[in-house]
C-alpha cells in the first residue's frame, strides 16, 4: 500500500513537472526563436562584404570623372553591411573562403565608359556583383539588393551627368542661334545697303551709256567736220598755188583769201576745243568707272564674306542640333534651308567675275580711246596753229600787197607752207576721229553689257536681301521658339532626370522589426505545439488513472483542466513578448486576449479529436500542424505557395489566427478581425461538438455484440482503455 502511494506520488510529481514544462513550451519556443532574429535587418551591418574599386579617373572636356571613388566614399558612410575595401584578389579569396559573404567590384573602365557616353559611345559600364549563395541564401538576396541599390545610385549619377551635358548643349545651341540671328540682322542690313548701292551703280551705268552714245554721235559729227576742213584745206592749197602763179592778176581775190583763212582758223579752234573736251570727259569717265568698280568690289567682298560666314554658321547650327538629337520645327527647317539656298545662289552668281571684272575691263578699255583722243588733241592743236599762221599770213599779205610783190610772193610761200601743215594736221585729225569713233562704239557696247550686269546684280542683290530677310526672320523665330521652350537650367533638368518620380511612401499597419513580422506565425505555431502537449498529457494521465474523481474524468472536467493550462500558456507567452522583447502592439490588452483566444481554440480543437478517438488522434493533429506550416502564409505570401496549399489554407485555423495576430501588432481592420474571430470560434465549436458526438456513437456501439467481437478479434480493447 505504501509502495502504491509512493508510486502515485512519483507519477503526480512527474505530471506536475510535465505540466510546468508544457506551460513553458510556447513561451520558450517563441521567445528563443524570435529573440534570435528579432532585428535581423538591423544587425546586417555586422555581415562582411568586400568592395573593390578598380576604376581609373578620366578627364574629358574640362571635367574629371572618378565614379568608383565617389561610390567608395559614399559606402564609407553606409552601414547596411560591413564594408571591407580590399583588393580584387583578397575579395575573391574571401568570398570563395569564409571571410566575405559577397563582393562588389567597380571595373577599371567604369568612368571612361561614362565619359564616352557624352560623345554618343554608349558602352554600358558594369557593376560586378558576386555572392556566395551557398553560404547563406537569405543574405545573398539581401546583398544582391544592396548591389542593385549601388547600381541605382550610379545610374542616377549617369542620368544626372548626361542630362546636364545635353541641356548645356541646348543652351549653346540657343546662344548660337542668337548669334546667328544677330549676324543675319547685320547681313540683311548689309545686303540692303548693297542693294541700294547697286541701284545707284545701275543708274550711273545707264547715264554713262547715254553719255557714250552722245560722245559717239559727237565724234561722228567731228569726223564729218574734219572732212569739210580737209576739203577746204585742199581748196586753200589750190588757191594759194594759183595765187602764187598769178598774184599780180588775182589782187581782187585777196579779200576772199583773208576771209577763208579766218573761217578756217575759227573751225580749227572748234575742232581743238572739241578734242580737248572729249579727252577730258573720257578721262573723267575712266576715273568714275574705276571708282565704281572698286566700290562694287568692296561691297561684293563684304557680301561674299558675310555669305560664307552665314553659310558656315548655318551648317554648324544644323550639325550641332542634329548631333544632340534635337529637331527644329518644319517652318524653322524650311527657312534655314531657304537661307542656305540663297547663300548658294549668291556664291553661284560669281559676282566678282560677272560684274567687277567687266567694270574694270571697261575702265581699262578706255585707255586706247584716251590715247587716241590725246593724239587727236595734239593734231587739233597743230591744225589750230597752222590755221592761225594762215590767218596771220593772209593778213600780212593783205597789208603788204601794196608794198612789194616780192613780199607778197614771200607771204604766199609762207601761206602755202601753213596750208601744207594744215593739210597734214587735218589728216591726223581725221585718223584720230575715226579711231575715237571706233573706240567710243566699243565703249558703248561695254557700257551696255555693264549696264545689263548692273541690273542683274541689282536683281540678285534684291533676291539676296529677300533671302537674308527670311534668314533673319527664321533665325529669330528659331531662337524665340527654343527660348520659349528652354525654361529650365541644366541643374534642374539633371535633378529631375536622376529622380523623375518621388516615392511618397505611406505604410499601412507598420511593423518595426523583422521579429514582429514573424511573431504571428511563431505565436500560432507555439500555441499549437502547447495544445498538442496538453492533450498528450491528458491522455497519459487518463491511461495512468491518476485520479478517481468523476469530474476530473468527465468531458467537462478534463476540458476545464486543459483549458486552464492553455490560458496560462497564452498569458506567459504574451507577458514575455510584451515585457521581454518589447513587441509593439496596437493594444496590449487585445494582444493578451487574442493569444488566450487562439490558445483556447487550438486546445479545444485537439481536445475534440482526442476525446473522440483517443491518443490515435495525435498523429492526425500533427499532420494538420504540418499542413498549416505551408498553407498559412506565415512567412511568405500564400499567393507564392502551390495551389494545393492555397486551397487547404482556407480550411485550417493558422490562416485566421495569424491574420488576427498581425492586426493586433500592425493595425486592426475591424470587419476582417471579427470575421477571423468568428471563424476561429466556429473551428472550436465544430471540433468539440463533432468530437462529443463521435465519442457518444462509439460508446453506444460498445454495447453491441458486433463491437465486442471486433474488440476480441483486433485488440480494440486496449485502444479503448487508452481513450
């Protein structure tokens, strides 16, 4: 009897220790695991990762690129992981060994490729990431995101630099367009002045042409007059010879001789004056033509230089704009091309060859005419001198005819000599007048061509002026258009391109730590394990017949004992999480009550199964436990699981207990919370009622012969006793 009491006391002691252990199981399981990984991401800064900077700095267009160094400097203040700045060999050996979990490498040509991208050489720079996935898969995923973050930072830097360079070039194009517009304004002013000058030149050429025609007509009349002079001289010589032969008989004709000599002297004087006038006017015409040709040459040279400058400027603007991916409006493009065609037309006219050279040639062509007129002037002077001598001789003859016949003969001889000189001068005058008439005709033809060229020049300059006006308007419109559109600075654009979208992050149901995120899953898991051990303990106590108390052996009695243990488990678990790990909940009271509810529901479900079929229900409960591990979405979203687990998860309690716990930690959605609450109560009621009914059916069947035979044949009796 004493041994039996001692045995029962020992068993009771063991059960008491077991109860205490079972009460502690959920708390220990959750607290130990969650405390180990409570702030995992907050401690990743202790995980070693190698960083290798092999990049070489590059200087280009007055700017230095050293991206690798910039990244390295930035990572020195980065505590996401434990950065180790080492050589490539050390990093490689460390990743393959045990020193580093991963390594990130910036290659030697990284900055060079970035600098070359501004010239259109788009060879993508690389950030090399190499991680030891086998060492720790979870950290591999984290470190890979760190590498992606570095890539994003560098990408943002590249976008910032590229967009800044592009906008700076756009501003250069804007400045060039403004300069071109100013140049076009000056060009248009110059072409307008040149057009006005060409009109004056055309008018002057027309006047010179008219003057040359008048000169030609005057020379023709002079030639005709010279013929009359030559005939008169011949008559004079004949008369003088007759005078010499019969002076004594021709006294009556001396008066006529004196009169003819006077008229001859007067005509010679007119011829000499006409020759002097022709020489003077022709010399003035040559001087004017030379001055006009030099004036035109200077203006045309200015036009040619302006056209070349504008042509080069237009080509540069179009090339720069196309090189930077820009596109002018259709109107601006047409006006630029029209201006380019105008400048080409002006160059094709070859104004210097077609206008200036004929002007200078015409001016030089006057030289023979001037020489002939000079000789004509000399001949006319000789004629004037001879006629003067003739007149003088006739006068002497008339005054001295009474004195002496000898003197008359002498005077007649002198008169014959003067008439001979007059004849010779007349011949020279005739030849000079013929030459002058011929050259004047050539001058008229040259001036006519020159006048046509001046008209063509004027028309061409009017066209050039129209084109310069269109060019001016087009460039001004282009400048105004780009000035209206270009309202941002390169810094503003680079900042916008590097970060075009701002993330306004609003967190719903915030969770601070990694452990808080896993807590709902491990609390449910811990309380389920606690419920399993409670049911196992009750089954063992029943088999050992620890007590004979009817209430303790009844359905309600055993349920009450298990329920009390389950509640203590939940309270102890909640206390350690709240006071020990400082879990942040929406409401601490809700958190305690929620855990108590879950613990009660889980135990009730297991008690229903255990009451119905006894200890055989333990494997079933464990299988349900395993299914819930994969179908509850406790770690990863349930949408990532296979379809089978997504379906059965809707019919298992973990799904709803985890949902309620997440809301008590992150934020409560009342309707969803109450829905989960109702489903858990349904699970509890269904398992208790169904378990009670099954047990009642089994107890009823025990009284039949069929059950007795079944117990005898398959040994169901022992199983029943355990139940």
